[in-house]
C-alpha cells in the first residue's frame, strides 16, 4: 500500500513540475514579447508579485494623471505605506511570521 501511495505522489509531483516548467516557458516567451495586456489577463501562476505590484502602481498613476487631487492622495498613501514598512521592527515581524507558519502547519 505504501508503494502505491508513493507512486501516486511521485506522479503528482511530476505533473506539478511539468506544469511549472510550462508556466516558466510561457513567462519567458511573454517577457520576450512586448507586453500590452492588462493586469487582469495575466496568469496568477507566474508568481511575479513585484511585476504585478509595479503594474498596478503604473495603472493607478495613469488613471490619476487627469486628477491632481487624486494623484496627491495616491502619492501620500504610497509614502505612508513605505514609512510603515520601514518602521516595522525586523525581529518582531519575523517572530509573527514564524508563528503564522507554525500555526499554518499545525492546523493543516
């Protein structure tokens, strides 16, 4: 019975590796071509959060280009978020993150 379970798990892992390899190949192909697609049409499987965040910021800036008041509020929000992230104590943040990981593993 254990051999069958291991074989099934091995097959699942191979399928996941194949899917991830295909996603990586499509991502490289997409990076080779100029990207004109909106953020909503991108695949969430790529895992490129930095690119997605920068795209969201660029889209928000483009939307606020016509309204200077809205642009000022957006800039102020970004500055506040940057300060809050920089002011977080590193040790406390790591401790809370570690506890979250432990609880996640235990509740699984």
